[in-house]
């Protein structure tokens, strides 16, 4: 076992296959487009005539439309990934969200904006689950952890790119750049090969791509729910603490202006580092669960500091904490890898794609809870209470998960 878990440059290079590199670039564009609304929310809403006092409320509503699209798309693309193949989902999803984001540059009213954020959400839902499923199946157990680490590390840099592009251009141009990046990426995907595991499973008798089969037994349902619970803290950090950091910073006592673009830039710089480190730590420990626990602990400490230690500090301290929170939340690759390893080939894409998007969609109830609790407790205490619930749920999920490091993926769910 010791030899299997040692960090190895040779193993790392073996994971640098064309499939992994193209999947990484795909996730880069996916994250760019996924987080772009959070970056351009304020200027785009002001351009559409929304007063400053209503940008938070309207922004949460628009974000919920995008998250609802992710929820619908997660089920759609996940089942298609197991029925029609991983590559069909990659091609279809990237085409949909690229066209939707191009259209976002030309919105003229809020109803139009809502519809396009929903369509973009549906498209964005398919990219990562299919990519991680494909990468997990084409790499050997020894190196697949490196493969998903590369995908996630390169991918989350897309948010940093979104923040930089938005700072240097108009919000319309930022949307156009995202759409064109996606369409350009389609040219690279043409040469990718389908998973051999999928090809083999497609000729077997097991039911493929049945979402409800994930709940066919209590044990399988618990396994699926546990996968979702462990990752919710990531989107609590990204979807509340960071995305609305410009609103929360003055409430928790930060001195000086803070922009949403800066919050996302520093958080995702941390996420890139965290995804790289969590993958390497998992490889060194020979454990997905222990690696995730370590990074969940960083998130918990960072959350506490967010609400009790920032009063009177400058904006730079707040952005530094966003970086720390991003680093702690950088176990997304481990969550995706673990989910892919938990389920058989006939349900793997369904589980991995839907679970990741259900996690993203938890921003909807968290956002609604924030709006509901704020009048009574204030914005900071409302968000802090949500964080406590999320933390408890994530620990429960981790306790329910079984270790999958090094597991063979050549099996089906009966």
C-alpha cells in the first residue's frame, strides 16, 4: 500500500493524457461561465435599471433560476451520460451553455435574463460530471486521483479568468468571451474517445441511466445523499460567503470597499490551490475520506473567523480570508472522484452529474433561508446560522461514506 500512495512524478505524468487535458480545459470554461453572473451581477443589473437597494434581492432570484437550471440539467445530462455515453453529454452541454452565455450579453430586461440564466444552468450541469466520469474510467486506479486533480485545478482557474475579464471589459464582453471559449473548445473535443467501461456496460443487461435506481435500496440512497452532504460546505462558501461578499463585508465590520469580482477572484485562486493540494494529500494518505475531512476542517475554522474576527480590519484582510476559505473548499475534486467511485458503471454518470448539481442547487434553499432569516437576525447572523446547519450535515455525510481509494470501477449496480 505504501508504494501505491506515495506521491510520484511518473504517475502524475501518466495522468496527463489528452482526455484529461481536454476535460480540464472544458471545466475551465464551465467554471468561467458558471461564476460569471456572480462577477457581473452588479454592473449588469444596474445597466438594466435595477436600483442599488434591489440588486441583492434581484441577484438572488436570478441566481436561483440558474441553480434551478443546474438541477434540471443534472438529471437530464446524468441519465443521458449513462444511456448514450459520456462524450454525447460533453458535446451537448457545452454547446447549450455557450450559446446561452452569448445570448446573455444581449439581455434587455429581467424576465429575459431569468430565462437565459436557466438555460445556461441546464447546459452547465453536464460538463463536470461527464468529464470526471470519463477521466475516472480511462485512467488506472493508481493515477486517476491525479487526473481529477488536474481537471479540478485547471478548471477552477476559470473563475479567476472570469473575474479578470470582467474587471478589464464590460459585462457584455465578458459573456461573449465565455460563449466563444466554449464554442472553440468543441473543436478539441472531436478527437476524444468514449470510455471502454461504458462501451462494455452498454452491451450488458443492467439498467443504465435510471435516476430513480439511485434510491432503489436504502443503502444506495444513503450512499448518494452522503455524497451530496459532504460537498455542501463548498457551495456555502462560494454561493453565500464569497458571491455576496460585497454585501456581507460591511455587515461583519470590514473597513473599505469590497467588490464581488475581487471576492470571487481570491476565493477561486484558493480553490485552485486547494484542489491541487487535496488531490495530492488524498494520494499521500491513501484515503479520500481523510483528505476531505482535513479540508472541511479548514472551511469550518474559516467560517468562524468570517463572522467574529474581521471587525475593523481592511478589505485586504477580508480578501485574504476568501483565499483561505477557497483553499479549504478545494476538495471539490475529491468529492467528485469519491462520487464516481461509489457507483457502478451503469449509474456512475447519473450519480456523479446529478450529485454535483444538487450540491450547486443547495444555493437555492440557502439563498431563500438567507432572505427569510435576515429581517429577524440580520444578514450576518442569518448566514452564520445556515453555516452551522451545513457543517453538521457535512460531518454526517462523511461518516456515512465508505472509503473508495484505489477501488476498481469495473462493476455495475444490480
